[in-house]
C-alpha cells in the first residue's frame, strides 16, 4: 500500500469538530487519501468528495479508502473547478473544504514524473500526468523556448531563487550552444556548472531545489489555480462552513492569508484562529516533511449583511 503521511491531522480534525455535524465534505487535494481516511473514520455522517488531477493518486486513494465504500467519491479534476459542485442537482453545500497543497511523496519519489531533483526523470512536471487536461506546457518546453527574462521571472517569483538571472542565462546559453536538456538530471548538472562552488555551498540545501519548485508551479499554473479554487470553495460552503488550507511555502501561504483577510473585510466570515497553525515539535520530529506546513482556517459567516444589504451566502449575490 503506497502511503503519504498526512500532515497536521490532529489540527485538521479538531477544526472539524463537532464531528457528528460534518456531512458533505470536500477534500480538494485527495492525494493518497490520507486526510480523507481520517475524516471518514472520525466523522460518522461524513460524505466525502475528493478532487485530484493526478490519475495515479486517484487510483491509490480509491484502494486506500475502500473500507469506506459508499461514503466517498472521487472527482478527476483540477480543484480550480471546485465551484462546479454547485451545479449538481440537489446540492446543498459542503460543511468543509480541505486543501493540502503541493505534491505527495509518491509524486516526488516516482522519478518518471520529473518532480525530483534527486533522481533522473523526464523534464515534464505536469501533475495531471498522462491526461494532460490542463495544459500541454512542460518543464522542457519552458527551458527549450522561453527567453532569459521569462525564465528569470518564474525562478524569482515562484522559486524566490536569489540566482534566478544567472541560472536562466546559463540555461539559455547552453541551449544556444546547441546542447539539449533531456532529463531532470541534465538540468541539475547544468545548474551545478552555472553556479560557482562557493555559491552552491552558501545556498544551503540542494542548488536545484528552488528552480524545480518554480518550474512545477509554472507548469501547473498553481498560483492561479489556488486563487480560483479558494473563491470557488467559499461559494460551495454552507453558512458557518470551514475552509482549511495547509500550505508549504510562503507564496501559497501569502495567497491564502490575503484572501482570508479580504473576505473578512467583506464580512464573509472570519479566519479562526487569526494566525496560521504550525505542526507540533513531535510531528516535525516524526515527519520532517511537515516542518514547513502552515494551516489556515476560515469560517464562513452564518448570516451576511453588508452595507445594509442581505446577502445570499451560497451565491454571494445580493438577495
Ligand atoms: C500533498 S498531496 C495531498 C496528500 C493528501 N492530503 C493525503 O493525505 O494523502 C497534494 C495532492 O493534491 C493534488 N493536487 C495539487 N494541485 C491540484 C489541483 N490544482 N487540482 C487537483 N489536485 C491537485 C496532487 O496531485 C497531490 O496528489
């Protein structure tokens, strides 16, 4: 059984209390079904709809959750389309929506997906793998055809890579010299030749880590998908429902924090607690990958009135 150790499970479950009241619940990032399994186990009335754009993840989740048959279903879709749930006949809203962003261990360790800078694989990085429903853009296409400026921009914006320009220039020069990058290993090797050894030592961590993160975010249009998904999630919640987001880097967390603040200013609900929760020391010790996690929770308002107008909480339209 393939596994992904779910992060901050206790905090997620606590936020969902009282468990008897959890009914329709959405796991926007089903992965291998780790969080979903805990939710189904603890919330006796829960019916779970799990989204994942990765066919391999869905297959494994289906297997991992088979003990809960009849209480869950899997949506093969990008979570940016979460609002489509409203179109279901008889849809009454979800009591919670969970996002556990990023990639699963399985995606990282399967080198043929091209997410790992530690193993050799194709320069692909599309999360929807074989289906390619989102886009045809791959990491290879970016490296083979984008300009120095375009590549620098994504390395800076999505990787917060200090040496973005130097690496981008090295990539384009390499290309202009007729050398072709075929695999993730080729890219790692090139980055190692572009950056002087003292710089690599100063970087702390793998010299290709931020570049790989940036390429993955760009290929999957992750930041725009998250923005759209958060807006959609708010629209499918029941009044008093909760959105829970676990993020692993500052860019994602900033989007979530800014969105929650904006909603609060619009009287659409409250971030509860106000600050992000982080994993306990014990969890970090047991699961090192949890160390960068931040959990933010937003509870939607039960009755919304703004500027004297009554709002229909499900559709966010003046009634
Ligand atoms: C960190 S893993 C989730 C792990 C899961 N919580 C568990 O405990 O097994 C993130 C998952 O979200 C999926 N994912 C990421 N972005 C997505 C998107 N825009 N739409 C749908 N699924 C997405 C990935 O394919 C991956 O399987």
